C-alpha cells in the first residue's frame, strides 16, 4: 500500500487564493493515485495520498525565511 505525502506552500495557486483549493487537492489526489496505478500497478483503493500545507513562515530558501529571500531577489537588478 503506497502512501504519498505532497507538501505545498499555503499561498494558493491564483491571486486571491491563500491556500490550495479543495478541487485542486482532489485533482492532486486523483493524479498521483493514477500515476501509481499506471507505473507500479498499485490499485486506487490501496493508495493513500496526504496533502500537507506549509505556511510561508515555516519554510526557507537560500538560507533565509522565504519572504526575506523573495524580497532579496526582488531587489537584485535585472
């Protein structure tokens, strides 16, 4: 029985969304489950998918909290 964990940032995929929508989560679950069926022949009923949303203050990039890193990138010329 495969268990797949997907981590996504809690920022949303479109302007105005502050999180991944229920429909987007359903699409992720269906798509990942189908890949495991197609590649590993794992039945859909035996596949578990967990989606974890990570707040922006709980992850970093380039040695900085992500918001600070993005601000630094925005200030770099060209």
